[in-house]
């Protein structure tokens, strides 16, 4: 069994907020896969169904964002699940609108809903972050996240949510790279993977000697001199 938790704030006044993209995501999954009607339990709205042959509990905490972990943690303990059985879907200021990233564990990045999940569920759950963009000024952040999506945002928001719902089986199977590709294709963006930077291999002494614009004086004696003589032949006057 797996819990897919969308984070947001309850109430009609928050329904269209950028901060509620997690609610929107689980609603899209719910509608696309014939889940049961929403009911109330665990301080949340819940619905159950099946994805990729596995039983899934969709959950929308009704505790307000800052206490989201109370609801998800209660459901986790009731079903005797581990943090690894949870996927949290939520908004990310530091990703451009329409971008998506997924990983297991990590920091909360200042997100109060994730702080609460960390406290009540542990750290090793999977985190699907959906980008809403940053307003550019810290003083405008609250108004941005608690503001509604603009009409123009629907150009990327609707395809993103549709693609997530259509490919929710990948989320359950842990096919994260494939899912990121599907979401990127849907929004016309490029899937990004965080890869460690690899240092370029050092050039050999011989390579440096051959390609240097101003080569150093070649050794006249010793093992290197003998090797160079064999490779290039003795220099003739």
C-alpha cells in the first residue's frame, strides 16, 4: 500500500492558490483513475483506489498547510506503513513554473508543509515538487504562493496535471526518470537530472608536449628523453 499526499489549504478561498497545486494533483489522479468518493478521516479528505496493481490512499490534509504532517502521519501509523511508502506532492518556489523534480528524502527548503511531514512521518518519503516560480522578491513570496494561478498559467498547469494523472502508475512503480520525461514533454520543457560533475581527465605529459603552443624544452637525458627518442626519432640538424 502507498499513500499519495497532496499538500494545500482547505476551503474554497484557497482552492485556486499556487500553494494548492498538491491538492490539484491528487484531484487529477482521483478523477482519472476511478478512485472512491472523497471521505473524511485522519484530519483529511481521503480516497482509495488502485494504481499499477497496488492499493493507493490519496490524502488531502484538512489541517492547513503548516500541520499537514498530523494527517499524513496518522494515516501512516494506522496502516502500519513506513516513510518510504509515502509520496508528497507540493509546490516549489525555486523551480520555474511547470518544472518538476522528484527525490527521496532531503531538506524542507523552508516549506512549512514539508517541515510538518518531516516531524510526523520521518524524512525518507518521496517528494514530488511542482514548480510555481519565484516572484523575485522575498517580500512578495506570501502573496505569490497564496495568490491564484493566472489564466495564462493554465497553458502549462493543465497539461502538467493531466500528464501526472495519466502517468500516475509510473509514480507508484518508482519510474521517476520516465515520469519526469513525460511531464517535461507535456509542458514543452526539458527534463533535468542532477548529475555529479565529473572532472576532466588530466592530459598526459606527452599530450601536453604535443599540443602546447609554447612547448617546454624537452629533456635531453633520462627515461623520458629515451622514450621520446624512440617515439619521434633523433632530431637531425
